[in-house]
C-alpha cells in the first residue's frame, strides 16, 4: 500500500443492472431504485440464493464473440465507449489495464463434456469432450478480453491484467502508478465481473455471504436485519491522464489504493484503515462496501469512523446494484462523480431500519455541499480497494 497520485478522469462508460446510460442510472440511484430481482440468468430455484442483480440487455454481436463470453463482450464495449467518450487518440503512449474476477471454469461449458466420462478415460471424445467449443480455453482466460481490446482499439502502451475480487482497484492503482512514472500518457482501465454464474453462487453461498431472502423481502446493507448481499454483475471503464496533461475537460479527479492481508474472508479492519489513511482528506461522504452482514457492516463502520465524524454520510452503491466484484471501484467512481456534480447523494437502496452504529446511513436522497467522497470495496480472501473522487 502506498500514497496514491491524483489523476484526471477523461472519459467513461458502464453496463450495470440498472442500465447503461450514466444519466439514467444516476437518476435511478437517487430515486432509491434497486436492481434485485428473482434470478433470470438461469433457473436458480434449487440454489440457496435465488435473487440477483443482472444486466438486462445482451452484448452487441461482434466478431470477438468467438473468443469472449458475455461479460467479456461487455468489457470490450465499455472500453470502446470510454475511449470514444474521452475524445483522446490511441497509440504507443496509451496503456490498457484490466481487472477481472479471475479464471473460472464455467459449468455450462464443462458439465456436458464431463458428466458421462469414465475414470479410465476410455472414449473420452465420444462421451462428451467433442461438445467443448474449440475456443473454450480462450473463452476462460483472464486476459483474453484485454488482448482483444488492445487489438481492436490499437492500444499499444504498457498495461496489465489483474484477477481477483479487488482486481478493479489493482488495475486503477497500477494505471495511476504508470502515469506517475511517465511510462504512459493515458490509461484505459476496465473492470468487469459477475457473481451470478452457477459456480460462483455455489461458492459464495457455501461461505454464507449471499442472501437467502426472496425478491420482495431482501434487506439492505447496514440494516439491522441484513442477511447477506445480493450477487450482481457489471462492466465499467474509465480513461485517465495526469492532471493538467491536456486541454480537454476533466470529469473528476481520482485516487486509488488496494491491499490484501490473507484473511480467509473479509479483510482486517487495519487493512481498511491503512488504505483510507493514504486517501482521506477530511471527506464527509463514504460509499460503503455493503456486505449486508451485521457484524461485518458494523466493523466496517468502526473502521471508517476513524477518519470521519459520526455525522459522516454513508451511502452504498452496491445496495442498489448488487455486489460487483472486480467492477465495483470503477462503478463507484462513476456513480459518486455524478452525484457530486449534482450535489445530491443517493440513499442506501432498500434500507428501512438502519442498524445502530457509527456514521449516518442515508435512507433518502440528500442534498450535499461537498465536492469529494471516499469509497470502499472488499472481497475474499482479505482483499480491499479504496478510491477517492473529487470534482473540485
């Protein structure tokens, strides 16, 4: 962990469970709308968690669909749109940084190929291996969306792919370091993830992290009756440059930090406080991680309160959109920027009975007169990310 340089956001794009338009999604967040629904990606009636916050539309049909699954295609879309939105030119001094949830063997691909196999391997091809897509391994790789985006967009500068639950924060922090070091002049950063696939739902449910409530009864993070988070999915991208490096408009200014401590589940409080110590400047708005588990929610509020007064406003983008894994910090950056510019802060969607504790969880849209905010995201094992946004 280290102090984070402040950089300018020049362009952005996203795909979220509440839509793809920045303006429309912001209006829905301010209205307290929540994307949680009964899972429509597949029949989840037999799973412990039957609800999800999923992206409703399908990705565009493009030539890269042979090599990319659905979320990878969304990642390619937002990378393309964010770069276009920035109005900046591509080339050797533009770097590409990707954050993805990680290499996952998708059951929908693997089960038909393996369910009829024998231990001795006899007749493996006829017993199902012939059902595997010829590009199945490419579709699983963590870095193939990165490679295809670089090829299409002709981005040839330094870059990296990061994997894991805080990969988006890692990608942001690495991009900022590359800009600070002068290795690149522009960074295109992409984060994408989904917690809605069958294999992910089984894993998270086994850890006791997901809600088992129904669409009409699921409670919000920081509620005294919270019982686990709603799985979500998103893809988001931002274009970054050093402050003052061009004459174009700056949408906002960003700092980022990432950390890990090896804990089996949530990161230690000290990990979160160390991240915030590198970022905070007396900010009075915090976008919480929102795991929707009373003990963890309270511990998070205690850690956050070390840098803020009891009246510091606590919002939670993840309550509206579901937990977004590696995409979370990029989505938070866009959502907070829009709210800071509008001088209105969204409520914690679905919060009815705020649990007692430090900070002030918001239950309705609230006028603000500040120009900065902090955001925390967390994952397992012991992973954390933090960003600071200001629009001064």
